[in-house]
C-alpha cells in the first residue's frame, strides 16, 4: 500500500497535461508480465487511461509486428527493440529500458532441488538430469551457449525439450515432461507446480534487459510515453523487484 501511495503521489504531475483518457494497445513478451500488470493497474487508476496488452513469446511478438498488428507500445528484450527500430516498426530513439532479469533453474514442486551453486555443480546436475526444458526466447538461446561453455552441448542435446513460443517452461516442469528447466527468473519464481531452485552461478549468469519502444504506427503515442514514464519511474522499483526482476 505504501508503494502504491508513493507512485500515485509521484505521478500527479505526470498526467496533469493529459486531458482525455486513451486506450493504449501494447504487445509484450512475458518476462516482465507480473510486474508490468501490477504497475499498469496503478497507472490506469491514476491516469484514467486504459491499457490493453497482448502477451506472447518473442517469436510470436515478432510475427505479430511483421504482420502489421496495430499497437502503440512494444515491450521486448532490448536488442529485439533495436531490431524493430531498424525494421521501421518502432520509432527511432524511443527505446526506454524497463527491467532486467537473469536466467534460473526450476524443478517440479516437491522434488529434490539439485546443486547449481557453481559451474561444476551445474554441469553435474545437467549430466544427471533425464530431461531439460528451455524456451524459444532470450533465455533459451543463451542456455544453448551455456551448454557449450560447460563443454556438454553434445551430451545434453538428446535431453533438450524446447517450448513453443508463448509457452512457459514451467508448464513442462510442472507436468513432468522435463526434470529441470531454464527460463527468465521472473517467469519461474511464481509459476504454479514448480519450485524455483536458483540463478545460474557466477560468470555463467547474464542479465537480459527488457525495454519498451513506441510503435511507428501508434495512435496513442503520448499516452504510451506516459505509461513508459510511469513503469520506469524510481517509485516503480519495489514492484519490479517483488516479481524477480531488477530495475533498469
């Protein structure tokens, strides 16, 4: 409640110049979903604007944008926003970093949590695992390079199961389709039916920045910029951290 009060107070001036309520259309990947939705609820209450958001996996978001789906704001990994700017789908100079997330490992709820406290321990865990889940998004692509770094890419290749775009790795873990699974920490930490074990150890960890970009065809560009300013304000940091992310 205190955080919400601070954000509302800090935002009073932000919306004083916006005379009419707008509906902001957003297309977003899923890593920042929980924190974003909590902040959007506060934004709607404070501003009077409404926000309609479609969440999907990176590949699906890219396809939606390529197919010309209308929206005002895009939320994706930073490099993907840069790509959309190069493609002309997002406005040049509109990228604003929102939050960052590391990659972590989870297991089915109630099962033993493996040791991943060091690179060597993680390597042993992966070699012992019967099956390994990973995503089509940034964390999944990165994990393929981690297997290479550990020198076990060939040994684990036959154990890997990749989710379709938009499907959480937690789904594979909770159903027992995979013994362990990797994804952005924010996507594992609160997923039902699984236990989050921890982040990738030491130098194997890499933080992914998730950013916003104004769509080139935005009809509510000013309102979308107000939303971006709200969710990236210093007062939003406690909400971002609560959901397994770090402020940009």
